[in-house]
C-alpha cells in the first residue's frame, strides 16, 4: 500500500474516532437528561401518590374500592371504623336480608349505567349492629372501557332517619292534637252558646217583666251589667271559634287588592263619627288568602278605631315597599300602650281594659295569621301618644 493511501486511511480513521466520541458524548448527555427527567417524574408521581393516599385515609365518610364481585380491595380509616373490619371482606355478606333483592337490583343498574346515586340499604357491621347507609357509587374502567372495579362513598344515615321518624311522629301527634283541640273548641262553644242564649233571653224577659216594679237605680244598673257580661261571654266564644279556625281553612293564594279589602272593612265595621280613617296613598296588591288578609286588617283597624282619641280620633294606614317584604303600619292617636305590655298584648285572652267587647282574641288571631305567612308583627308606642302596629309580610 502506498504512503498516500495510508495517510488517507489514517485521516478517515481519525475522523471516525472523533465522530464516535461526539456521538457517545451526545448519547451520554441525552441519557443523563432522560435519567433526570425520569427521576423528576418519579418524584412527582410519588408526591401525588402520597397526597392521594393521605386524602384517601382522611376522608371523613367511609370510602371503599371493591372488585365486581363485592370483595373490598381497599378502604379508608373511616370504613374500618364503621364496618369494624381491618382486612378485606365481601360487602354482600354485610347486607340486611330483607334488603338483599333491592341491593342486587341497584347493583345491576350500577353495572348498566356506570353510576348509582343515593342508594339506601341496611347493613350489619362486624358487631352485628344494623345501620342504615346511603351510597354514591361508580365504576372504574380500564383502557378498553371495560369495568374492573367499583368504588363509592358510604354515609351513615341511621341517626338522620331516627330524627326524621321522630319528627314525623311528632307532626302526626300535633295534627291529631290540633284536630282534637279544634273539635273540643267547637263542641264546648256550641254547648256554651245554647245556655248562654237562654240566659240572655231569661234575663231580658225578667227585666221587661219587672221593669214597672223596679224603681231602684242599683237594680237597674245590675241588670244592664249582667246583660253586658252575657254579651261579652258571647263575643268570647265567637272569638275562640275564629281563633281555632284560622289555620283550618284551606289557603287560596291569589293577588289581593288591599284598597278593595280595606274599603270593604271600613264600610262593614262600626266607625264612630269622631274617628277618621286616613290612607295617605294607594295600597299595594299582595299575594295571599283574601279571607285571612281581610281578618288580619279588620282586627287591627277595629282595634285602632276602638282605642283612638275619644274626641278627635285618627287612624292612619300606611306602608313601605321593602326589598323582600311589605311593611304595613296601622297607627292610632289614642292613649297608647305602656312598654311592659308591648309583648303581652299579642297573647290570647290578654286585654288592657275590661270593655265588654274586649276578648283579648283579636290580636292573637292577627298573630296566628301572620305566623302562617312567616311574617312578623310588633307595636311601637309611648304611653299617652298613641300606638302603631307594624306588620311585615314576605312578598
């Protein structure tokens, strides 16, 4: 081989050696980069696994992961505490016998649709205690979209159902008691009204028969007082019947024009000549039961008329349109109410005077009606300067 060929061959070998070293350096750098990336990825995955495991263990409600045959593969601390098992178990074996059929039907729906919400069933824990549970469950699929696991959150609703049952029983007893009380009020009122009418008739006849023989002011005064007492008793019985029937009438919700309602009230009730009714602006139309709204305002207006100033009585009816409610004000210019009576007057049979028409039921009826609409009523008054009753009704 000539010297020239040898030189060329050595140069080629040198270039190949340099290229190999460069390639090895690139491969080494890429390998190192890949290794570092892999380590970072492992760290991230490890960190996420730690976070998920921590979250899994600290979920407040029991959480279980099971295969499609009911074998529990994994559960959190809450599940171990609830079921009483620390190792694997089959959820089918915990089911209450009478709920087995419903549980299997629900599981079939889960397999078909992939999720099942608010599944309620009774189960036994390891101590053979029966508990009601509610489960929200779903399936876990592989990359071929085939179900491989089922998992779900379990909530113990035993105490909730006990409270709910007690509440239903209480409401049932309350309904029965209210009916019995209402029936009692009607029976007693009926039994009282009959002899009361007879008593009124007998006293009236007796007074008429003896009027030509009576020439004594005290006896005449006693006859009139007796008739007033009988009349007050009649008003009281009627008031009890109205009070007992406030929440028994079926509610018919509709738009109620208060201008028409108050016009009817003012036309119907007795308003003495010395009392003036003042309504500064047009009243609104509100939603409610016309009969109860009529009862509410009639009692308040009658009350204001009765206690207005005895020489120049004035009753003012106004309102404010609040964002979420109507606020009505019924104001009189009478003697007012002492602060110590501001709450007492809304109790049944409470009255501030001994007027023969005062039964102490009117404001109690108003309070009961307002309670039906979840409203409020209160009084603002300074003794000697009249009283203002404020009614707040939700829109």
